[in-house]
């Protein structure tokens, strides 16, 4: 199955803290730039996402293309930490509001933590698991979202967003994917 996902570069401050990279991605202006990258199906956004944006992106595929609705988010953590920053909490408030909406309420989601290739593989898997769990715990603790609707998983460095630049901040992200309804 294809994964259509969105990269949020303005909040690109990366999981371990890093500079915003919007300028590095050719984004010009405040509006959504809908240029598709055919190799990754990535749409890049030039501004922070609202709960309505999350709803639109994470709704199930009604076109029958077999695409799993997914969003790559740069959720900021302190270096080598799984403690959410205030910037991360702001972004997650919008995501939480979307997840409790009528449009997304019936669905389950996977929260996948990713790291760059700095550090050992074992360490990166553990760190990405702790970060994905921190996001899950924030969402279930602050919104009426049952823990059975959110599954967290740490993927470490196994699915780099930018494989040609394995230490890039863009690789340090949390991906939210709609995995369907039911239990």
C-alpha cells in the first residue's frame, strides 16, 4: 500500500531539537505548496497545521487508491529526551482536537517514532519508542481518546525520510497513520 504523508517543516525543529528547515525545502510563501514528490508521495506544508488540516489529511481514502492517510510531524523534544517541548504540545493540541472530531473519531491510529542514523540502532529504536509513547500519552491524557485507538511504535532509523542524508533533522519525526476502524 502507498503511504501519503505530509511533512511539516515550519515546526521542523526536529525530535532532538534543530533548526527550522523550511527554506531548505524550497517552500515559498505561507500557503500550502502542493507539489508532489513522486518518489515519496510527500506534500510539504509551509505553515503549522490546524485541527481541520489534520482531519482532511487523516480521513480515510475514499478514492479507492489504497493510500494510508499519514502525517509526518516534527515533534520537538530536548536532545536525547522523550519529554515533549511546548512547541510539540501546541502541535499535538491541534492533532488531538482532530482525532476527537466526528470525522476521525471512529478510527485507530499508529504513532511511529523515527530517528536519524546518529547513535546505535538499538539505542535509536528505544529512543523512538519512548518518543512515540510520549506523544500517545499526551493525546490520551489530554483528550477523550481511548488508549485502544492509538498504538505507538518505535522504528528508529529503519525508515529514513531522507536516506541520502541519514543524519538530517528531517529524519527525526513522528508519523501518525490512520490504520482503520474497529478494534
